[in-house]
C-alpha cells in the first residue's frame, strides 16, 4: 500500500518530512519551495489515487506559478497546524 492511496496517510507522510526538514534547519521559505517542486513532480508524473489528490492536481495544473506557490504554502501550513 502506498502513502498515496489514503489522503490522511499522505498528509502524515508529508508532515513527517516537513518536521525532518525543520529539524535540519530549513526555513519555511525553503520548505515551501521544495513543496512547489514536489507539486510539479506529482502533477506531471503521479496519477492521483483519491479524490483529494485529484482535486489538488486539477488545482495545480490550472494555476500559474504564483498560485502554485500559494497552494504549496497552504499545504505546508495545513500540515504544520495538524501536527
């Protein structure tokens, strides 16, 4: 079973990666930039496994760079708040 199969597992996985990045001293801006790059990769290379991921992909591919950065920032903030 992949972390992409279940949205809550996916969020938990990403939250752990954010915690690791923070413990290594990465700034929020660096984390958000990495999240943007991950968003690009996921949108181009990974098939969504559930409705939430499909929504995120559709939002991502229909957004400009500034909007994608906002989506990435919102996801990082959501995951930070849920820890």
